[in-house]
C-alpha cells in the first residue's frame, strides 16, 4: 500500500474570493431563515424548460432561458434539515412560452414542503416519484434533443407545470422544505446537483451555496471536491460553509464532505472499493479542538523577508504585510528577530528580543526601509537564523517569506535542502509564505516538510491579509507535532511525505492510500502524536468495503497527491525515463494535467504542482477534454465521450440515441442518467459489456 499525506483544513482559508465575506453577510441578512442538508441527500437549483412553440404548424426554434441567479441555502441541525432554493431565469426569446420547472429532491422523506413561490406568489405544484417524473424527463429530452435532463432520473422532484413566461420576462422561483435529520457514521457526504444550471447552457450570473451547521456535536473536518469554499466557525458545533462565484459556466454538482464528533484527537478512515480487489483509503487525522482558554507555550520566532530583485514591489508589500500580521500576534514575552535579506542577510537586533511594543515598532520601521534590490542569499540567511535559537524550553519557529529562487551563495535546491536537514540541530520548524508569480514551490515545500513546518501560497485573486492572518494563527499554535502513522494488515510502501507533517492549528491531515486486498479484509491504522508535553496514541481497525462506489472522489485525490510526489522528484532530481513514464501513465489513467519542467513553463509548473499538493477539487488538475461522472472518467474523442477504462475484449453493444431501448436503460437503472447526460454519443462499461450510444443525426 502506498500512502500520501496532505493537510485538510476544517477551515479552508485558501479558497475564498476577496469579496466572499461581504457577499456572505449581505446574503445572510436577506435570507433570514437558514436551511439544511445531510448524509447522501441532494438538494439543488431546478431545471427550467420552455416548450417549443408552433406557428401555423411550424416549430419555432427557441433559446433556453438563462439562469441569472442560483442560490441554495441549507442548514444541518440535530433534529431536522431544511433547504431553500432561489433561482431567477430570463426568457430572451421573442415569444411568450409555456414552461415547466423541476426541482430534484433526493431526501428520503417524509418531507414537508413549506413554500413554493413563483415571482413571489404561491404556485401550483406536485411532488413526483421517480417513475412519475420519468415521462416528463423523456419528453423534454426528446424535444430538446439533449440528454442533460436524464441526470435527474432517480430523484423525487417538485414540479411546477403550466408556467407562462413572456417576452424578455424573468421568473423567480423559491422552494423551501424540511425533513428529519439522519446521519451515518458521523460523516456527511452532501451532493447538490446542478443539472438545471448546466441545462441553461449560459453562464450563471450569481452562483452561491451556503451550508450552515447548528449541531450539539462538534463539527470537525469540511472539504469540498467540486468548488472553492470558505468556512467560518462560530463555535465547535456551528459552522458556515460558503461557495460564491459569478459568471460560472456549467457548474459541477456541489459536493461537500463534513465529519462530526467529539473535541479530542480523532482518526477517521473513509474507503472506496473500485473494482475486484482494488480500493482506496482516506484517513483523516483531526486535532483536538482548541479552547479559548488554552494558552500556547511562549515561542522564539525568526522572521526572514526576501527583499531581492526577483521580488516585485507588489509582492514585497505583501511580504511586509505578512511580517506585520505575525508581529501583531506575538505576546509580549514571546521572543523574535527580523532578518531582511538580499545579497546578504541584515537583521534588526543582535539576537532574540521580547515582543514588547517598542521592539515591535522598531522591527516594522526596519522592514519598511527595504526596497527590492540585489541578489537572493537564502542559504546563509537560514544559517544565520538557526544561530539565533538558544532555548531548549521554548519551541522555535522561522517564518520565511520568499519566492525560493536563490541567486547568491549555494543556489542548488538539493544543497539548500540538505543544509536545512544537517544544520537544524535545534529542530526549528520553518513556515513559508511563498510570494511572486512563480515561486519554487517544490523546493520550499521540501524545506517546510523536513522541519515539520508548512507552506502557504496565496493566489493573486484571493484575500491575502485575511488568509495569511488565519494561517499564521495556526502556525503559532500547533495542535499535534511529531505525528507518525503506521499501517497494519496490508503491505505498505511508506508515506509521502515522510515523515508525516504536524497538524497546524485546527487543520486536519489526510492520508491517501491505494490497496489490493480480498473482499472484506481489514486493516489497522495507528497514529501517534505529541500534544503539548503528552504523547497520544490512536488505533483504528476498519473492514474494507464489499460494495463499490462509496466515496468515489478518493481515487482521484490519491492520484493527485501521488502526482505531486512524482513532480517534486522530477523538479528536484531531474527527469529520467522511468519517472517520466510513471507520470504519463498516472496522467492517462486519471485524466490529469501535466506540464513541462523547463524554465519556459516555470510558472505553469509551479501553479500546477501547488494544486496537486493542496487542492481537493479534481477539476483543478483535470486535463482538457476529460469529464468525471462519479467513479467513471470520460475522454472526448472523435465527437463522443469514451470511458477511459473501456475494455476492448468485452462484448460490444450499440443503442440508438432516443430509442425505447435507450430510455429503458436509464428507467431500469437511474444511476446511468448522469452518464447518458454527457451527450448524444457515449461509450461506457455496463454489465460486463462496452455500451455505445450512437446518434444517427450526429455530423449532419
């Protein structure tokens, strides 16, 4: 078994847009009732279909209404869930049209629909079971010659028929309903289908999903496999998850995974059985939740700021902000020093001094005098910082703000990494804020990992100050250090990275593994870590799943972290045929992007490597012409979508698009609706055969 380790934030500071908080609170004020969602239940915006009009017996082509607004608000509580969906559609046609609105409901009832409004007025509606809904989906599919509505097969749905929409008129829909809360294994896997938004074809003007948790239990880890999110924790049992975008085209189904539990150190294992004896694991190690009364130990901190010519004025100003943010978090008995470096390091004090007001002011004045100039001597700057630490009682930390591109002294990445490994006698943890358009993330990440630190790279579009501030708070208060993970029950190949990183603040750590074992086999995962002065041990045994397709996102996340490790090797050790072959094979199997390592593609490579290391959104690294439908991966080839694992030796079966056999296929197995919704020509594996959907009209 091969494992890979990466931090999973219970708070995700790296994914918020700069205006997220403003839009979040304004929207929250507008929507006074907050609503909810839970394990394996799906809520979403609806599908709005206009029927083609006929003039003197001739059908008139019409454009689908644009989705101007799509907002879904959900709340999870101990006793109930409630969901509210708001959508606005615009008819841009020169005809008044008849239409129907369909909102999918995956809740397994009983549900109580409290509000169905069209343009603010109560509307006639019905709740249909999947078999009752299917004829309507079939009719829409045939009329539109588009299989997208089939993705709603298998859902209960609210339907509003007979809606008239005038020329250039907009229609607003709001639907609210409630159901009892049901959870399983303290893990919520929530999917919000966005079929209607994709069916509208045009970009969605305002796209927002808010999920509020109001629990008596602690809300632990949250991560989203479809979108960038921001989370805000009000208390241990209250959390708000926000996804907010504008002008988004063909949004993916929103998927959020959240865990619940007690406030102590915790280990969770999620499994996905792919096929035969093949499967994947995701082990989530959650830190003890910090109480406001908990006081972290006094610290010694060295702050290193890169002021060389390779740092632009804008990036240097961002670096100075990071320094100021950290200084503002120090207590007066913490000790610190600041080193600004170009061709050589310069420091403000003769050694570590207490973080009293006068010293903090002197340090900031010192930093403000620097402008971008000279070369970059990272090697000797870190050596000088190591010499500052003389206390065995206080934890020592370095904050390094740089792009990682050394030009003075020893500049080879391997020499720099080896120096840190050899001369870090006091076990100083190095935390890095990577700045610049194309920082050397591979080298900087290695430095952080071998010292038990962490690295942060904030994209230009993100809110630098708020994200860095949250990250620095976690840096000062590490929850678990000297983290070690051991696997029993299956043969292991070690961890990547090794050793496992410490848990910073309230961030969880996720470990991904790929296993080969017999059905029903069990494994044991042991975790050991140091919390304060105490060493804690955790052990959990889990039976591997006997059914396929549970947490289908895990294989791709495993492949992303695996790719990160191989790209790291390629960057630091150089290319070799065996490694290149492994990268190409993994890319081909999972439909992942690759990038040339040469200087010409330096920025693209750095950005891609960062996403492989940190992202939980597979679309961030998905190659062009690739789409994912649950555990299946499809490639667009010669006008058709072909499953990547299509096996030639299997029997071939052709089914004509829109034929009765075609609709029987999805009527009998509704889960295939999302596969057929890819397009009019699709090839996929089903029931030990290669099924090919053919469209005789294609290409005409």
